[in-house]
């Protein structure tokens, strides 16, 4: 009963802040933060650092030369290993999108670029920490890390994320939830980017056709092979997504290349698929096939540790009056990195909504306080 009372107390406190939470979210959406715009990213980083510091955090901003700065905050608490609250503040939307997709509400939903993925999750972090600080001291230290490059592969932030996670007891990722019922994510596929390049022999396609060795044709044959690496039963998909080749319409092309997306459900399949790619050989012996790239995000697998965290979250959700389901999804997040280190990680505990990376991106407004209450209780419990 005491647990139920505590959950309801936090929920009521956050419900009273719903309008304030929505206004804070509006501010985050209006400060646009495309992954490739450092000045814009740094403007939001500075704002987030101030907001977290206002709630009692000690700032540590990781300055970057080309990427946006990464924002880390440390909150003091009781004994034990810290909890890491993990997220990103970059979006896929170019600067100026907010004029075409303005922040708006229709009462039940709020719309805007980046609102679902994942600025609403950041607002939930801010207010979960606020109500905990006001109602009691944190039961354990809390670290917050908000990175600027998750949408483009996390190249500059991965080492920071992994270094911070190694000293934490658990990781809570405020990425958006899955589906209309707001399922958390207890499994995510790992992600790979492979690059296939073919070198052929150029020739005049009319006068010297027989002297040419067509790199585009060879690439097409290789892509047919590569597509057959897909094995849906083992959760392995291979998708050639971008191809380039040729120079002019009357020249047998000497070069062609392709970017290929790979998703794996199991860590051991990373080595398996890399071996298959590197075993490719040209069918035209006058052509050369070169493979580069690899798996850049390990999968988040549903381990016993992940299942335990989900069980705690599901029980808290019941105290808050809703049924928290779980889902396995194909997309990756920075939670993949922490899970790959063996740190208990629960992902997708952020906003309920839809339309990530789409023109109808939105959140369900009434879920803001409820999901923030879930996050606050998880901080207290795990």
C-alpha cells in the first residue's frame, strides 16, 4: 500500500505540472536541433544544461569540435551505484522545419518536429528529477547524459556513453515508447552499415564494348547475393539502400558502390554477417569487389537483467493505473551500447505517441505526467 501511495503521490504532483511540462516541451521544440547543425545544437545544449542545473545537477559539458556538445549532469543521492538517464537532443529535421510543422496542440495531442523522438522524453527526465528533489532526497546518485548525435550514429558520443554506463547500476533510456499503448522496448536490433565498392574497366560502350568490364552490372549481381543474406527467422535483415555508379551514358562504368543497412537480433550474428560480406568475390574476374563497414550498434537483447527491469516497471505502472507492455523493435538507440556492455538497460520509457521522423510526429499530452511518474519511481526503485 505504501508503494501505491508513493506512486499516486508522484503522479498527482506531476499532473499538477502538466501545463508547465507542455510549455517546457514547446520551448524545446522551438529550439531546433538538427544533427548536422552545431550552432543550433549548442544553443539547445546550453538551455538543457541550465534547466538541469536549476534542478540541482552539477554540469559537465563535453565540448565537441564538429558535433554538438554533449550534456552530462550529476545529481547527488544515497549510497549505491548511480542510475543513468540516457537520451539525445538532436533530431532528423533540418533548420526551419518548425515554420512548416509548428508546435501545436489539439487538446489531446501535441505536434512538432522532434517532439516524439525525443524531446518529450527529455521533459519527463527534467520533471521526474524535479519532483524527486522536492519530495525527498534521491535514494542513489543519478547521472544524466543527453547527446547530440544519436540520429547520425553516435560517433562522437559513444565512448562517453559507454564510459559513464560502466560505473552505473542500471540505465533508463527515455526514447519514445512503441505503439499506441506505449510499450517499453526490451529488445532492439543491432545495426550495421556495410559499403560495397566494385572496380571495373572503363570503355566506350559503342566502339569498344567488349573491352569494358561493367562495374554497375557486377554490383547488381553482388547486391542480388547480398539481399539473400536476409534470414527473417533469426531476425537478420540486409537492405541495399543507396547505390551509385557510372559517369556518362556512353561509357562502360569502371566504378559502382552501394550502402547497405544490416540489422541483427543476436550479438553472435554480427561476426556471422561480417564473414559473409567479406567472402564476396567478383563474378567478372576483371572486376574487383571491396567491402568495408560493419556492425556499429550491438543488439539490445532481452536478458534476465532487462526482464527484471521491465518487471519492476510493469509493477510501478500498475500502481499508476495502466498496463505497461513490452516490445522488440528493429531500430537501434544508444541503449544498445549500454546493453552491449552488460549493464541492465530499459529502453522506450519515454513519450507515448507516433510519427517519429514523419510529418505527423506527435505525443499524447496526458501521458506526459504519467510517464514522468513512471520514470521517477524507477529512479527510486531500481
